[in-house]
């Protein structure tokens, strides 16, 4: 086969993943696959390395398995880079030295290629007098601006853009400033923003009750009303000073109105994230990577890869088209080992990041091309048959991954932070089949977490413009700008992978195959149902943007978030076309806008 079916695929490879130095330059993408396979097999025992190199190369061939972009770009090179796409940074100490120490750590992490997530909830609210000096705090949102400027400076040249996520608790006194900051032109443009929404807040919204805004009392002088609350950076509940009480429903409407009009902030259902965390017994999570698919503790890291489902369809568009589930399971086993080896092969910007990654051996195996796969099987995205099939595929990948990790533990040992009884008592682990639970009890498990569905914007372009992750097909054909090596935009005309394959297979020059449907044609419910169908088999989380028609009423828009919470999702990100955020993708059909976060330009590629 030729290396690339599309010009954009070659461009992505040449600008982001092709390795060249003074002695050697990769001539074809097969050279990249060989480099990655060799580097990751090198951590195996010497007598097994060659065999594993061939198995890794086999799943990389023809873009069947797509490792995260940093693995593609860095494995087996002489570059001082990390192989992890993203990190959540450490807890920010509420002091000027602590803040700028955290900024330095963020800069070092981004310099080596990692996107970052940062929880700013530990910074005292605007207007708080500082103890001792008498200075007045400027609040967490002001310091986010410093991070934003740092990101723009560190990654001011080249074909990559920095990716950052900022989170803030829903009970922080500066939450309203955080929610509305992007409504001021040009502010925090390099950040994705998400609010940490608690179960108690949702209950207060639904009861139309009061909601206290508060901050740890140690930051304040004098006396005042306090209540106990869990707070980032604390081992348990701490006394928090209530600064004011507001109506929960009014704050919720401000959050959703900002999202309705400006596409941000997103929402993280943080209590559910922690309740379902396999390491519930030692971690408190308050942030995610930039696109939300990996909730992580302080200094946690993303080790990502995706199975390209389009490559597992036999006889596409025919009456006997089928998905090869056994081949998917077999590829899953090899992919788990490959991603586990990344942990040992990678360097880390900071020692605590290495300690966290090696302590949990967390990986995130996901899928891409799901919507194109559906078209190749003549199924319509969002139909009941498509949702049932998607859930079955995800279930098989999840269970195959857990069984592979148990086998790895027998061979190489469990992750160091494994505590058998407490791990088995985790809510997600209790949902697994009995043979898996028995295997964990008897043998242990190599990786604390195994499944995540990343946005795959860049690597899906590399694989021929397959539909991204579990997202529906964006459009039949559209124009797209991506960055060239000199950081200038370069335009490409793209056709959806499945549509292009159908035309080449049938000789059709127009029209669309059965089942072909785009994001703009789908109901909001179809997006939610697909995400909810896969969530029970995803121990990390899912990056998903729900496309909302521009004419959707605000009342209907609010119901999306109620449904997302009630359907058991860990977060919700929506995009409704608006004049402020603009579009990264330019479409052949007017009126369709790009999702704001889950595209190549907003992820750590």
C-alpha cells in the first residue's frame, strides 16, 4: 500500500512525527512504526525483545493501533522529550513562591511536549488580605493568565500548540469570575476550562437551595462561619470559611449560560470521578488532562493509544460486512503491553511525575474511527443497533485489557500501589466479570487503570482522516487549516474516510453510503446515548463534545447536563455554534462549527 491516502496525513507525519537527524531521516511511515516498535520492545528481556518488536510493529502497521502523538514523535529518538501526552500538575501552594514553583514545573513539562491540567482551587479568592504582609490576593483567575502567557511563549513556534486545562471548584468564592473570564476578548485562549461540580451542588440546584462559597479558614484572619469540606491538597476535611451564600440554581444557570453562549466552561462531575476511581483508597482527583479523558491525581500522567476500528471491518459496504471482534481483542492484548512498556521507556519532566506513573502504571487504551466503522457496516450512528454494537466492542476491549494486565502482572509484577482487597472493593472493579476479579485476587494486576477514550484529533488525521474517537462524522467534505512547521496555517480539503472508501470501492462519484450521517444531523440524545453506552466499560473517562444546534433553546440546553448527570457520565462538554469561538474547521456547508476542545489544535498531539 502507499504510505498515505491523503495529503493531510503526509503533512501530519512530516511535521509532527517523522524523525530526522544529521545521520538519518525516516523515508516512510513504516520507518516510524519500526522505530517505535523497536524502542518499546527494548524494555523487554533481551531474548524476547525481537519477538515483541514484531508484534508491536504488526499492530502499528496500516494504522491499526495509533499510539499517542508523543509516543509517535519521541520513542526511539535522541530528543529530550516525554512519551506521555499530558500531565496533571501538582497541588499549587497558596503563596507566591509556591505559585511560581508550580509555574516553573508547568513550563518544564510543556517544554518536553506534555499538555497539562491544573487545579487552581487552592489559591485564595480575590480580595483576601494576605496574612502578615497585608497584601490583597488577586485570586486564581489572575494567575491563570500567567500560565496562559507561559504556554504561548514556550510553544510560540513550530507545528504544535500548547494544551492546558484549568479547573476550579464549584464552591470557590471566585467561581463566577472563572465561569465568565473567556467572555472578555483574548483572555485564557490557550486554556480549556472546567468546573468541578459536586453531587451536593447538583442536589442544591435541584432543590433550589442555597449554596455556600468558601475557602479553607486558615487563609483568613479573624472569626467567621466555617464548615468542614474536603479540599484539594488536604488529606481530609478541613474547616472552610463561608464568604457568601448564593442560590445554587443561579450559579448553575451562569455556568450553563456561559457554555451556551461561549462554549466554555465544561463540567466535571468530580464526586463520581472519585467514587469510580480504581485508586479511590489513595488518590483525590480534582483535575483532568486538557481534553478530559484522563482524570488524574497531582503529577499523574497520560499514556494513551487508540485502536482504529475501521481496520477491523471485513468486506465493508457489502451484505456480508462484519467487524472482527476476535481480532480487536487480540490487538488489545498487544496494545496493553506496548503502552505498559511506554512507562519504562519514557523520560519524565519532573521526578514526581515518574513516581506517579510508575506507582500506578495507569494507561488509557481507547478507540477511534467508530463512526466510520458504523458506515462501513451500513449502521447509522445513534441508532439502537449502532449503540448496542459500540457497547459490545467497548466491553470486549475493556475485559480483554484487564485480562491482559492480569497476565502481565503474573509475568512482571503488579503496579507498586496495588492493595489487593481495597482495589477489589473499588466500584468499577466490582462491576467486572468474576473471572477478572478472581484473577486480580490471585495474581494482581499490572496497571491500575486501562481504558480511556481520547479525542484522537491528530492521529486520526494521520490515519487518513478517520472519524475521531467516538465522535460522529463531522461532515462529508470540508476545508481544514493545520499548522505548518513555521506555525503558519496550511489549508487542506478533506473527505471523510468512510465516504472516500465507499466511492473508491463502488466507483460512485456522488452520493453517500447507507448509514452515513453527520454530527449536525444527529440529535443531542444520540450523542449522550453513545457516550453513556460506552462509559460503563471505561475506567478513566471519555473525551466527547456534544454538538448542539444553534437554535436550541436555553431550557433544552440545560436539560443536556441534567441528562448527562443522570446517565452516569463523568463530565459533559458541549459546543453550540456562536460568533465568539469561531471554527477551526471550515465546512463545505455553512452553519456547522467545530467542537472547541477536541480537535487537533486543542489537544497535546
